C-alpha cells in the first residue's frame, strides 16, 4: 500500500474505533442509567449538571481509547501485528478462559498501581480530580477521566495484545467485562445479590459496593476487578452500602 493510502487507512480505523467506543459507552451507560431509573427512581435527581460533565469527559476519553485501538486493529488486519488469533484451536481450549483471566489480572495490576500513584496530591489535582468530581458517581461516570488518566487506561489492552495470545472472541469478552464492570461499579447501587457480594468469592471481586467506598473515602479500595492488591497492601476498607 502507498504511504498516503496507509495513512488514510490508519486514520479511518482510528476514527471508526473512536466512534465504536463512544457508541458503546452511550448505549451501555444509557442502558444502566435507564435500569437505575426503573430500579431506584430518583437516584440521580439533582445530578443533571454532573451527568452532563461526565458525558463530556467520557466522549473525550472515547477518542483517547479509540485511537490506539484503531491503530493496533489496522496493524492486526494489514500486517499481522499482535498475538490476537482467530482459529479457536490454535491454543488449548482452556486458554480461552485463561487468557480472559490473564488480561483481567494484568489490567487490574496496572490499574491498581497507576490509580494509587494518581492519588498523590499533585498528580491527583492534575489527572484524577476530574474522575472524583462525580460525587456520587453515576452510570455515566465510567469513562469520565481527564485525558492524562484516559491515556493510562487506553494503552493497556492495545499493549497486552502484543504479548499475551488471545482469541478474538475472548478479547471481545474482556472488552465486555471491562465496559459493564466499569459502568456498574459507578452506578451508585449494588446490582449483585448480597449473598454473592458478602460471600468468600465476593471478598475477592470488586463490585459497586467496593468502588463506591473509594469514591467516598478516596485513600482506599484502589482496585479495578479484584481485591487482592488492596488486601496485600492494606488498602482495602471493605464495602460501602450504596
Ligand atoms: Zn471510579
Ligand atoms: Zn481514585
């Protein structure tokens, strides 16, 4: 492909991915905001201005997430970049769930430590205050990040696909879990049954009850999907009851 044509193709891929991430955000956050209005009527009343700001920052984040994903998707299609595979038998079948778990664990580790770093006062003011301006967070806050924070999140999956083999369907599962948990953890109420949240398994998984406490108390509960880093580092302060 001529250099000009390549550049156009990369740009189109980046734009398309930005549109997909933006649309995915609007549809999924919209769905959970709609469910919230049904299950907890009035839960977001008086938060109109905050929600508008959450949507504005989130759409900006969609571009920051979309560009690296679009470039990598183009490279995968055109040049065979990455270790994304399409033949389900290319690796053992147990690697399908195994790769999903590996991605979530690696993403969670990156998130825990960058998130803790962003709670240092100077970095917080610069990069993370936007996210904490949501008080209390809503289903629209999942991608409400300052561009610097969005950048730290946007590079994770596009980087991991170069190192960890993953079937394209398993990657879809990772992105779905990422989207749904990001939104429901900010929704302001717990959708999982109390029996699960307070079970032994619940002691290792992050749901709204855990992340809501982070938004209330700031210096604790930094994890994304799992609680082991918070447990190991003594930063787990248990559950809130949103
Ligand atoms: Zn949050
Ligand atoms: Zn935070």
